[in-house]
């Protein structure tokens, strides 16, 4: 009902009025028809009664009339008329007269037979009535045949008169009862008709009232809706102005076109690039009307049509653009199809930014990173040379001592074969150890061409083997808790990261005046990595020392380039920075540091804990799987 329109309600009100009038007319018609039937019923009874009165009068007239043949004829006609009216009575009414009328008709038949007697022919009656003739003959005591016939007739007539009185009495009773009943029915019919008509008219008026009330409510709603619509239009205009202002304030060039590549609008940044001041100037133009080169315009149009035909956006397109000054700039463009509410493509929306300066900056940053990487590599090489020196010192010392012993024993001619054999075996073992050290450092400096799976435990062992001499010389104990797991990435880069952290820990532990110099390494596989790590299974590796931790004032800067707390001849400040770059950019992982208090062998320690998260599976394939889903 609430969704009905005013014209529908007006139509329904008219229909209700018509239906009400039709029902009123129908009830009035039925009532009048019923009254008519009741009146006809009353008329039938009245006609039958009148017909019977004519029969009674005609019957009485037979004895007193002088023209007997005419009286007989009229009597016969009145009897026929009553018979017709009698048949019009209702079965119930007929039932009350059947016996009386049946006996009366028998008497009438007998009387009719007597009246047809030859002796009662007109020439024998001498223009006298039957009663008159009977009286004369009775006075003269003349008991002839005519007297007997007339006497028999009068007796029959008296009997008939008696029955006629009975019938007339019945008619009076029926007339009174039927008149009362019919009058009552007419009154009730009139009453109920008036009641129903008033009820229908009242119902019609009520329905029309409520419909009109609904119309008033709808009109009120229309007024409010019109007011709200006006406010919405104003708000829409304001929103449109606000949207245009927002688009104009975007630090990028924004434009939109229809399906025919005709410009429908743009922001101020784009208008400046195209050499226009007002948005109206660009309306109706295509890329061929713009200052860009013909080849550029053709490429733009081809890209637009490709996006609109396929319905697939094109993002991060690097291309050139010629501005009004003839200068060619590099832009990064993204285009998406414009759709209406029916999800039909009606045009294209594009946005681009000038990346000319950014490319220059990126190139400068690349060169800077390259320089930092070279510095890091040189620093690593320096540390590795130092480590090689540590690793070689003991084997070389053993070789020198063994060679000196052999030479001295040979000089004093006391060299025996057993001592010579043991010395040569010791020298051979030391040389093998030197070769292994060279191979380990060669593998470390060998660049990784592509990411691959590698064993975490083996890589950690290799990293610690490269600084094994340092750890022994400085009495540093290493505690490992590493699961049998594999990671995916660049193995040698990961070793370099570990070495940077381990060397920093060794340097800090060297300053510690304590016998409890500890480095803990824990590694396990986890399901969820974090925001900075690829969405796949990951390896969590923690390296913690007991060197007292990092100052809260500098802990947030340890991964910054050129930040160091060491002397200039001992640190460059690029080790942890390059470690962070390798983990984040090359291995899609994350690296963080925090201070930790822990207990080992019943003694409390404090140190810095580095947490590294790297993928445990091929993250490139995982990204492709996500994209397919």
C-alpha cells in the first residue's frame, strides 16, 4: 500500500465508489424485487378471493334471477375464473381449500345437471325466478315435478352456500394472516435494505477516506522527498565539486574518456601537461588533438581500446610523453575500464605520474647501493682475510714446528723413521686443513645465481666454521638448537648475513670481562611469518648473545646505512644495513633486533637477539598460486 502511486489510489477510490454504488443498487433491486413478489403474492390471494366472491354472488343469483340461462352462463364463467386463480395460489394455500373446493365442485356439478333439466327451460319459467316459482307452488300446494326439481335445486344450493361460506371464511383468515406476514416481510426487507445500503455507503466512505488519507500522506512524502531531492542535488553538486577538488589536488595526472576515446574530463595536473587552463577546453578532444607525438597518441589509443575490449586493467605502464614545450618525459601510467551500474564498460579511467626525476634518483640510489655493496664486500673480505689468518695460524705453526724438528734431528743424525712418519702425517693433515679453509672461503665468495633450497643446520655450521678460530681464541661458546629444516633463498648471501651478526657478537663479547661468553642459535619452521614476509611457510632463526644488549637509544638505528659504534678502522656501518637489504629485498624476508634477558645454567644473562624470517618454500611459486586463486 505504501508503494501505491497517487493515480493508483485515485483509481482505486473511484473503483471502490463504483463497487459501493453497484452493491447499493443491487441490494435495492433485490429488495424491490422481493417486495414486488410479496405484493404479487398478496395480489394473487386477493384476486382468488374476489374471484370466489363472484362465484358466490353468481351462485346466489341463480335462485333470484328471472333470466336463468344468463345467470348460469355468468356462474360458469366465474367458476372458471376462480379455478385459474386457485391454481395461482401456493401449494400450502391450496391445501387449505382443496377439500372444501373439491366438495363444492361436486355440488356445483350436480347443481349444473339440475339446471340443465328440461323443465327449467326458459319457456317453462314464465320470466319468474326459481324462488318465486317455488313459493307460488308451495302456496298452491302444487307438488308437481317442477316443484320437486326446484326444491332439490334449492337444497343443493343451500348446501353449496354453506361450503362457500366456509371457503370465504378461510379466505378471510388467509387474507388476514398473509397480509400481516407480507406486511412484516415488506417492513423487514425495507429495513434490512436500508441497513445494508447505509453499511455499504459507510464502508465506501471509510475506504475512500482512508485512501484519501493515504493520498495526503503520499503527497506529504512527495513534498518531503522533493525537499530531500533538492538537498541531495545540492549535496551531489557539492560532492561533485569536492570530488573534482580532490582529483585536482592529487599529485598525478588523472583523466577519463568515453568508448570513442573522447576526453570527458581531467584534473588540473593533466590540463597543465596538455596545455589547457579549463576542463571545458579538453571536452570532445582525443589524443590526436593533444600535443604529444603521433606515435605516442596512437599507442595511447591502442592501450585504451585494449583495456575497454578486454575489460582488464593495465597497470604500471612505462611510456614517454611529449609536453607542450616539446620535452619528452617518462611517465608511469595505469588504466582501468569505467563501468556503469549494469557492469557495462562505458569508457576508461587513467592516471599517470612523471617518473623522469624519480628514475634519476633511482639510478643514483642504485649506484649508491652498488657502492655500499662493494664496501660491504671489501669489509667482508677484510674480515675473511683476518679469519683466514686465524684459521691458518695454528696449522702453519704446526708445519713450521714439524719441519724444524725434522731438520734438527737430521742435523744431529738422530732422525728415526717413526718421528719422520708422524711429522709428515701431521704436516699432511695441516695442509688438508688449509685446503679445506681455502675451499670454504672460496665457496663463501662464490656468487649465487638463483634462489634454491638449502639446509639451515649445514649453513649455520659453515658460517661458524669460518670464524671457528676466533671463537676458540676468545673463549666463546656456541649453543645450537636447530631443527632439520630447509629454507629457500640465496645460500651465500644468507651466510654473509649470519657472519655479520656473528662477528658483531664476537666483537661485543670480546669486550665482556666474563667467562660466560655465549652465542645461542635457534631455528624452527613456523606457519605465519608477518607483514614483511611472503605469505608462505617460513623459517624463524634467532641469534642471541650474552654481551649485555644494545642501548635503547641506538637499537632502532642498527640497520641504518653507515651507522656504527666502532672505531673508524674497525667498522664501516654497512654490515647490518646490507644484511637487512639482502634479507628483505633478495630473500623476501625480515630481520629485527631486540634486547633479551635469559637464564642459562642457572645464571641470568642479557644480550641482543636478532630474529630472521625467511621463506621455507619457493615464494615465487606461492605468489603465482595466490594470483591463480
